[in-house]
C-alpha cells in the first residue's frame, strides 16, 4: 500500500463524518490542543518575568559588566576613557555602593546606597525602565537624593523633605556611624518592588563625601551593545585591553544565584506542563484503538485487496500524526493568543474579582502582587521553544499510538469479515 494512499485514508478518518470514526481522532486532537495552551502561556509568562526582572537588574543595577580595580590607582578617568574607546561600548560610569540606614519622618529602614554619575540615570537604556513618580530623574547636587517609590512610602518621604542617611566610617581604627542630611529631589520606580524598596541614589560626588572607601565597593559600570550574547566575549576583551590590576565580571556572574533560581523555576513549570501533554498523547492511543475497532470492515477490505501489515499500520500512524499536528497548531495558536494578551486578561480578571470583593466588603484583588512581581509582564516569545513543544506533542502522539496501530495491522481479514 502506497504511503500517499495511507495518508489520504487517515485524513478521511480525521476529517470525515463522526460515525466513520472521526469523532475519536478529533476528540484526541482537542485534548492535545487543550494541553498545549497552558504550557505555551506558562512559557511566555515565565520568559517575560525572567527577562523583565533581569533587564531591570542589568540596566539599572549591575550594568552589563563591572570592572573592579584590584589595586587603588589615581588614573580612573584614563581607564574609563580607555574602555569607552573600545568597539561596542555604549557607556561607562564609576559607582560607589554601600549599605546604610535611611530615616524619614515616617520611619527608618535599611537601604542600598548607590553613588553613581547622574548621567547613568538619563542613559536611554536606564531611562527605559525608570518611571518618574515625582520630582527629578537624577540628583543635581551632592546634597540631593533619589528614592525608590516603595522606599519613599516606607519612610514617609516626599519631594523637598530632608531625610537622614546613616553610614559607617573608620576613624582612628574605630567604626563610627555618621549621619548626613539629604534633600529628596526625586521619587522613582523601576516597576519591580524589590529594587524600589532598597535603592537610595545620590551623586558620585555625594558618595565620595559620605561613603568611606573601606565600607563601600567601587567599580565601573559598563554597558555594551548586546549583553545577552556578547557579555562573555567582551569581558575577555576587557581583560586583554586593561591588563593586570583589574577584575571584570559579567552580569551573569554577578546575578548567578538569582538567574539560576529563575531558570530552575521555569524548567520545573515546563516539566509539569509537559506531563499534561503526555497524558493527552496517551488519549490518542485509546482513540486509535477505538478507531481500529470501528473500522474493522475497512481494514478487512484493504487486507483482501492486498494491503500488508505495514500499510495498515501506516494508516493509523498517519492518523495519529495528523491528530497531533492538528492539536498542536490549534493549541499553540490559542496559547500564543492568550499569552500575548496576558496583561489585558490579568487586568480584566483583577477588575472583575475586585468588583465582587467590594460587594462583600472586601478589598482590591491583585493576582500578581506588585510586592513580588513586575507591574507589567513583558511579552517574550521563544520561537525555538514553541517549535520544540509542538514537535514534542506530535512525537508523543505518534509513539503513543504505535502499539494499537501495529495491532490493527496484524488483524486477520477473515476474522474481521466474520465479525462484521
């Protein structure tokens, strides 16, 4: 029996009338489609959350790379100019970073103090993830301070207020707390609560005034063209160009624990969803068995007409393959449709749940708590992963139906005709 003929017979079974067995394969295709929707949505949401959080960390926090001097030198400006002259560099900024306690009229809390050149915050890649809640986007003098939205709320600070920053300085071999007043010039948000709750930002000159070299870390933040693909190669170029006396770290090394945690969570979620696809594929096996039982007469006629075991088996394998393809196309399409509109769906669902919550004297409902998640999920579609998921679904369908297809091919025509 020719493969082309087997293909068209299988196509007829899939799209033929329900009483010809099509209901079994179409039902199995629907099961495949339903199982693929959550895995595609999970993939889009997980990748979006990981990329959204990572982008904020590398554009506003670590930079794409950080350069540390292993030995103090006075030629930091020369080093910065040397890095800026390299191909692919978008910007270089010196930074001092330390910890402290910020006190406002509403309370006090521990903070991460960041003293960086003000132009860092107006850089296009940084500004893309910054939302100015109130005031200025950068400190203008060494007495100005910018606060994250959550940090400002925790300390009760508003624009124009004076807050006090307590840091540690070494004096005569002793560590002494030093309190320095700053004026709040801006309240910012990067859309991620964990960062908004910690960062207080001062100018680089302000950092040199209040932060001691012993109690803070100094580095040069470097941004390049493509941090996701070129960071490792560029780090090696920096080693070669700068020579000894410098340590270079990529964002992947600086955020290794966090990024690994995100990836592990993503893989675990996809694995759980893959189990659903496997269960749906097993349904294709039972559908193939039911189809073979219902089409006994067809099998008998084909056998009498000269079809061999391989030909009959091929019909049902083609049927499972087409079932998997149909389910994969429908499921992936629906998953992509839901995934790209996930923010609208979440907002709509939150409004609906909040409405019913208010009816019963409840409060506003948040599906994604802004204290732990991004305010808006970036839409990231990994085309390779989507294609592999589709192939996986089709392959599972074919493998699951192999045994019933083979069994149908071995049926004896006389026994089939006697039963019919």
